[in-house]
């Protein structure tokens, strides 16, 4: 499907990125030591759980409106680490979810954490709650929990939209320490304004590698960094190439001479007047329109009742 | 090659009529089968459960990888015959997509039931044990029941079996009024109230962020003030007149240079050359992180923080 817009470039690009990830996972599994820089927001997790323990108040964890996908799973991964810390100190937890599928998975994961810590009776099934799948009903429900339970630490990680600031400001109002991460870039500034620590961009995905140092995760993280370096290199090379093309390489076109029948002459357009569509970089990403089908397809023999001619 | 029988007559196993006995039988059998699979997975040993889930995830993911990667037929219509094996696969992929996405919806519906059960367990428990603030829980339970009753009643009166006849002979005004009152009259307005509260929260968050605590906060404050001023028509006109006056008349070098300091140009520069590239850089990182996470989940090598 993707060839229609981008030719084989995008396909090759995805394959290269996947190769980087798998190569580094294999490398890390072989015992190669890989470096991860310090991430302040993740170091603050212990501080926040410790504060909750001292104050005897719950830790609140919210994955926003994330559904059962990579973002939601990653958020629950981080929350399972926080729950492990809380379980060690007997600190109560609350987790609020807006997606029923993620709720079922999260409840099982949190139950497993308590069991593996040897304190299964500490697990309260009502501590992991499905609130509502409607955005603002969910926000109202979580704000109610924040204000009534007076949570001491608040972890907001996942897909956040307009409800992010309602929760973050409510938690700020009662003095809760907050660590946040949003995969929706428009919400990151709001979280930075309202929270104590924010994981920006892919720091959210780096969290599991950072906290666990598991070779598969660390290798994957290094593969991500290689991929980002490749993208940065492509941007720089194409910027330089496009600048040179627009400054020095003229565009030629054919023009018929007036009154001279079918005689065509080649003329030049000054380089700076080149249209976007004529640039190499543009042609690279948008190669061509699809060609007409040749040969054409045969028609199926359909039953007379079937009038619907649409695809799918 | 249409494996999912989109072209079969409407009264087959796959396309039973709405309200027909066949459809009810299918629903009951599918429900029992689904429950069997769920309970079966819950009771089999853990070491056996993981390979089953990993295999199912891989096959599900592989289907969508094919959807993305496999060359898809141009102008696909289900009335045409594929010309070669590549098109055969692409036809199958295109025609099966609605059915495969329906699996997802059915599963979501099943899990939503679990979510609602959890919600009711928490709140009915609070009401029965008379916990603090139990009247809120009671309100939630009553609202949920009333909304569900009116929702189904309204649907049944409009679209349920025999609905057309019932509407002509005896218009179902009450269920529709009830549903409209609850949804349009109450729910939508309450939603809007929550949304409008964001304005106040933005104000208080902005107040804290824009205090001159550090060099970064000062830069943030300066930039934000410039962008805000550029959105005020009167300020924009006044600022630009001063800049134009300083630049002098005509199209000389000084006037051109001073043109850079027109408020709209400053705002555009900040948004196009500072804000947008930063956001794009963050989005590149997020997209690659998502790709890595998805790949680990798809291949079954995601370990999680706790192993």
C-alpha cells in the first residue's frame, strides 16, 4: 500500500530501522556493555514512592487514555516497577484506566507483582479501576480520587490529551509529587508546566531499559539511537544537497520557437526559481503516480442480488 | 480468491439476517466458544499459555505487516478477478480487513464488560458498606443503569425488530425524549463543563511556569509574550508601525532588515524555525520508540521491567 506514495524508499527505511533494533538486541544479549544516560524523571520514582510511604498516602498511576497497544503496555510496565517498590514498603496504590482491555491486562500484571513480592494479600482488586472510556468523565473520576484520597505521588504516563492539565493541576493543588510522560507532543508543554518531572518524547520508551537493564531492552534502546542518528544524517545530507541544487544547478525545459513549426529549443530556469516538485529530495519521497493497469482485470460473475460494487 | 466469503449469498453462515434464528445461534455458539477459549487459557499451565499468546500475537501482527507492506491492488473492486498471485494475496488482504477488524471490536466489547463489572463492584461495595462519600457511588450506579435502559429502549423503538411499524402507528416519544434529555441535555453539557475548566488550569499552570526563576524560564516567558502579543490585532499594528518607521520608507537595505522585526515575522520565525523542528525531533524519537516496542511485542521478546 505504501508504494503508492513513497515507492520502495519507505519499505527499505523501515527494514533498516528494524535491522538496527534486532542487531543491537543480539549484541546486548551477547553481553556487550551498552551505556544509557541518566534520566532525572526515572530517578525520581524512588523519591516519589518514598514520600508516599512516609506520608502514609497512596501512589496514583494513570496511563491517560491509552488503549491496549504499545503505549498502554509500556505505561503498565513502568507502573509495575512502581508497584513493586510500593509493595516492598506496604504503600497503597491506585491505578485508574480509561480502556477496558488495558484494565484487564493491568489488573493481572499488578496482581502478579504482589504475588512475586510474596505479599499477595496486600493486593486490593479495587486498587486497579476502570473509570470510564469517555475523556472528561474519566478526568472527573480521576480528579475525584486525587482530591478525596489525597494521593502523595502521581504518575501520569501514556497517551494524554486535553484532560492532562486537569489531572496535573489537581494533583499539584494537593501537593502531590508528579512524574509525567506523554506520547502526544501537544500535551508535553502542559505537563512540563504542571509536573515536577517529565519524561520528554522517547524517554518514555527508554524507561523500561533504564529501570531494568534487561539486555533485550537496552539493545533495543541503542538500536533506537542508531535509527535517530540515521534520520539526522539523512536530514543533514538532504538539506545540503537541496541547498546546492537550488543555488547552482539550473533546471532546463523545452520550448517551441514561435513561427518555426515543430522546432524545440532547450532553455534554462535560474536555480533559485526551481519548483519544489523539481527538486531531487521531493522526487525521492514522491516518486511517481501509479501507472494504468496493463492488462486490465476480468470481471467476476456475480449473483444478481449482489449490486454492491465497492471495495472491501 | 475470496476466502472470507464476501461474495456469498446473504443467508449463509457468515451473513445471517438481522433477527434471524441463524444469527442468534451463531451469537450463542460464538459466545460459548469465546468463553471456552478465555477460561481454557486461564486454566492451562503458565508455561503453555505464553507460547499460545506469543503465536497468536505474531499471526495477528503478521497480517497487519502484510497489509502495510504487500503491494495493494489499485482501484480494487470485489467484482474483478486478480491477474496474478501478488494480486490474489492483495485482494484477500483487502477483502478480509473488515472481518479481521471485527475480531478486535468483539474482543473490546467482551473486555468492556469486565471493566463495567469492576466499576460496579467498586461502587456497589461502597454503597453497601456505607463508605465515606457513598452517595456519589450511588449516583454513579443509578446514572449507569438509567442511561443503559434509555439507550436500549430508544434503540429498540427505532431500530429493533418491528420498529418501523411501531414508529408509524405509535411513535415512541418517551424513550427518545429520555435518551435525548440524558445524553444531549446532561452528559454533553457536563462534558463541556469539564473541558471549560481547562482554561483556569492553563492560567494557573502558566502563572507558575512563567515566573522568572531561571534563564530557561526567562526565555520561555519572553517567547510566550511575543507570540501572545502577535495575536492581539492592536498591538500587532502598533508594533509594526514603529518598526516600519524605524526602517524608513522605500525598499532599501535598512527597511528590508527592519522588516524582520515585524511582530508577525518574529512569531512565524519562532513557530517555524524553533517550535516545529523541536516537536518534529521529539516525534521522530517517539515514532522509533513505538516501532521498537511494537517489534518486541510482535516477536514475543518484550520482557517488561520485572522480567
